[in-house]
């Protein structure tokens, strides 16, 4: 939930502080949209993998050796 706003904040901070004082032109806007897509795409599987990991750890705790 917080990964997309944090990535955009980091990108905008880098743009404003970065070398040469970059402007927000069409290439920057396309890059920000691409960043949002990549972060949201990889954020969903990470969350479901964490949920799956907790289920697997509960199953492994029930084993008797």
C-alpha cells in the first residue's frame, strides 16, 4: 500500500535535488508512470508470498518428529 507513494516521493526528491536540476518533462512523466507500474506489479506478489509463508510456517510447526 505504501510502496507506490514512497517510490514516487523518492523519485521526485531525486529529480528536484539531482544533478543539473532536472525538469518534469514528458520523458520524466513517462518514467514516473512506468515506475508506478513496476512497483505495483512487484508489490502484489511480495504481499501474497508473505501471506503464503505464514501459512507454510504454521503447517511446519504442527509436524511431530
